[in-house]
C-alpha cells in the first residue's frame, strides 16, 4: 500500500500538478517537488513500503531462526545506501529547492526515526 500509493501520487503529480492528493491541493516546493501525501511524511517513503513488504514475508516465521530476516536486513542496508545516493543527487540537481524540501520534510524513510 505504501509503495504503490507513494509511487502513484508521484505519477499523478507529474501528469497533473494540480491533482488532489488525499483530497487536498498538493503542496509543491519550487514548482517541482511534491510535499503532500506520502511525500510530505518522508522523502523516500516508497522505500518504507519495500521494507514493510520484505518484513511481512519474514514475520510469519517467528523468531526461532534469524534466517528469514536476512532478506529484510539486506534490503534495509541496500535502501539506506541508495537513499543516501539519492539525497546527494537531489541536492545537486535541485539545490536550494531540495534544502527547502528537507526542512519541510525532515524524515528520510521512516517518520520520527530516520
């Protein structure tokens, strides 16, 4: 839900920047960056959706073995690495617009934690 919802919001915004997000007009930073809906909660919220899906495959196995949790842990490391590269690329591409977005949306992947 988070992964698809976030990506759908971004897609809808790119096709129609005035389309409603969660029933409200979108908040846009610098005319380019969406800061509404999922994208107003975390800058890389679509990665949270990936992590939740991976964890949902492991949780039914319980805690008797660490093996089922290798994939979500691997994915967490991979996505944090990717998120940091994305941050650097966006800072270079959008410059002060990205800095303003980061002030408005301080959380990277997991709201109130990271």
